[in-house]
């Protein structure tokens, strides 16, 4: 039966792309063979970057999901290394990023992996975050795991974000005006869960 040996990235500049992934994953460049730049293995599939002149076209049909206990912090690392955030996936509970050549990948909190066994226990939002937010006013959703806060009163977005950070969370995107007229922002709680805050105009 076949087994996955390596994941191969087509690349216009394999040296640059390999350095990005080496820094991000802590897997140094191990070797170079012809058009290939190869990262050290860490017990899983190899990562190999091969030179190609064909430009990237459209969204990747295959992408990597990176388990991240702190997506907000790892997002900052990705951006510092030359990657970027991909917009349009804000409600997924994870962050979609792109490397310097536009290859999409995801930063996934531990309980959001699509390969997690259905029904397996997951880590809930820390009780201290929940209690602190309740004390400061915003109503948390009734259904566990629904990481979204909605407020009808104008101006609440910044208050909620400040409360979340004071309770140990991390601001991912400060509350800002949305095209639909209201305000929205994102924060991650201490377990790395991504929350979206939406308020009225």
C-alpha cells in the first residue's frame, strides 16, 4: 500500500520559499539536489521545493493545515517572514494564510482540525475568559463552540475587544468599520480559539 513520502511545492524561487517554511516550521534546509531544495524530516512527510517557471494560477487544490496552539501569534510570525493573511475565510474558526509565492495554508487551533475524530472531546473556552466577558457585559453564545459575539449597541466592539485582551486573549484584528455598516473584529482566547465580534453601526 502506498504511503505519503513528501509534499512537493512548485516554486519560482525554491531557495526563498524553502527558507520561509524552514523558519516557520523549525525544519532547516537539509539538502539541494538539482532543481530541489529539501527540508529536514521531522518524522512526517518530507517538504520539497522544486524550481518551475509555470506561474501559480488560482487557489491550491491541495494545502497544508498547520496545528497551532496560538494562531494569532503564528499569524504574526508568518507575516514577519513574508507571508500574508488571505481574506474571505473569517468565519471558519481558523486562519487562512499564504506563503511568499501565494500558496495557501491554514493555521488550525487543536480542536478545529478536520481530521479530528467526530465526537472526540475538545477544549472549551477558558472559564476565566467566559466569566470576565460576562462580567463586563457582552452576551456569549449559548451553544458551546460557537465562537461569535454579537452586540446591537454601537461602540461595544472596542469594549469587548479590550475585555477579551484583559482576560488573557490576544487581539487578532481590532474592531473596525465593515462594508455593511457595522463594526467587527477578531480575538483569540488563551486556548487559541478564534472569536469574531460584530456590533451595530
